C-alpha cells in the first residue's frame, strides 16, 4: 500500500497535529538531513498509523528494526517492512518468519520485564483487604477492549456478567483498556 499522506492509511484521518502536518517527503528530507545509521522503531496497531510508520515509510535504504509488542505482527508501510524484527519469544519469531523474509531476534518484552519481581500474591491480598473482601470471596475481573463494533463482543461481555452473577456473592470488576474510547466504555 503506497502511503503518500495520512488519509491514504486505511481511510484513517488524523486529528490536527504534528503528525498530520508531516508529508512523507518532509519526513524523508528530515531523515536525509539527520543521516541516522539505523532506525529502531516501535510498532503501532495494524489499524493505526504512527510516527514510527512515517519513519519506516520514509526510511529508504536506512536499516530499520521494529520492536514487536504482539506475536508475529508485521505491518509493511509503503511496501516496506522493517529489516529486523525484535520479537517477544520463539513463537513470535516463528509467526514473524512466516510473514516476512526479514531478520528476527528474540529479545523478550521490555515493557513487561518489571513483572519478573512482581509479588502477585501480596498484591492480591492487599487489594482484597483494601476492598474489605475475604480470601474466599469470588472476584471476576474483566479487562475491556475497544471491540464493541465487533459481532459477538457484546454477547461475550454479557456472558461474563452472567457468569459472575451465577457465583454467589461474586464481585465483578471492569477495567477499561487504555485505548478504549469513552463510548465503548459506556457501552460495556
């Protein structure tokens, strides 16, 4: 998909702002002026277009690496995929290799590294105590997604609610996804 403006990306329109003001030629000129040896980029969701995507689209022959945050996510921009995919694990590497001939390297997930030392039992006990809940009371946690548009999603959410209601005295906790739109939160 040749991307020449923000309006070309899957029909997605950007709000006014610095990204929307950058034509692809301008990004390419900036990269030529800066002259980086390589670009190490993040990766936006496949339905989004971010500054990382602009940089990849404009990178030309500059070597590029993408830090994946989802297993096997490969999103070519302007017909160009990154030269190197930094993957989460062996499964992500395998799925990525099925989608692209680019190099891969397993690096794990830097954003999740802090969970290595997480005291989940201590957090659970402290959270229950702060809410006045006993150790044997049921708590059903639901972490939302911005998927109310998807067939079957509402029914899934309703099933979770019915399942929680079927547990005598269960508490249902809902936490919206950070990217979940207000309208989706209200619908959920």
